[in-house]
């Protein structure tokens, strides 16, 4: 039983009470402010708990998954709730619909694949890191034209493809990289930098290595100029 601490509609005590009444159940209180929407950090941490519970505690063997080396891109609209409140529901819906259509087109033009949308962000994969970085820049500029501020994070690594989408540490790491990006910033891991040498893309080190939640090591991250 997974329950977000900030779920003001259903207190965590209710989830704990349900777990107490289910044989072999485990209650986990996640430190996130969510009610109906699960995305980003909350979603990935919840999936981690579910995978461990099903695989280790219940002993359920998962189906074989296809591993591929891909560049993972996460984007997020900054202050989307505030913007929606300022412009109103109807105007916000029109703007968001236009953004989603443009995003799908921009990604498709650069041979990327949209894996998932979260309402105010996307998860996409590319088989070439340079095209992934160029796409993130194009998405940021398109968002600006719509009066939106975008932040993005990228990492290249092995992912697992399965029926419900993608998984693996590379996906988690890309999500964490995106989480440290500021408004209008495109942040990438050192792996992306190394793999795009000679592409003409320039980067700027972010200074000291970043500690990313869920990882026991610091990472050298870079901002796309």
C-alpha cells in the first residue's frame, strides 16, 4: 500500500489502516505532495517499491525484457499550476494542447519516440544522444513561443523495454538529472557529453558534482549552452 504524505484528500492513516487488514501487505508512506496525479519522482519511487515487493517478497518472476542503449529525455513545464491559474482553464487547455502537438512533431522529426506524457511534461527516447539534445533545445524554444518555461534532463544508458513502457537505472537517472534543472535549463550527464563530442554542441560544467536522490554517488552534470 503506497500513500503520498501530502495527499490531503486521503490521510496516510487511511492507507495504513487498509494495509493492516490485508494479509502480507506492506505500508509505505512516500514523501510527496500528490493526490490524483503521479508523475516524476513520486512515480519512479513508487514503481521501485512495487518492483521490489513483487519480485523479492512475493517471488514473482517478471517476463524477459529487452535492453537497449538509448538516450532518455525528461521535460517539465515550470510552474504549470500557476500558469494555468493565471490564464484560466480554457486558455490553458488550448496552450497545453498546442504544446503537446508541437512536442510530438518535434520529437518525431528527430527520430525520437514519446514514451509517456504527464500533462506538464514528457518522457522520450532517442537512439542518438546528439539528436536528443537538439530536440530538447527545440522543445524549449517552442515552449517559449507559447509563453511556457521548460526544463529538461538527459542521460544515455541501457533501458528496459516492456509492455507498459521503459524502466531501468538509466531512466531513473535521467529523471533525477531533470529534477535539478532550473527554468529554461537543459542539463545532461557526463555520458551524454562524452558521446556527443564532435557534434558541435557545447556544454558548461555545473560546478561541484551533484548528489542525486536514490544514488550513492555524485554525478558530473553539464548545462547545454
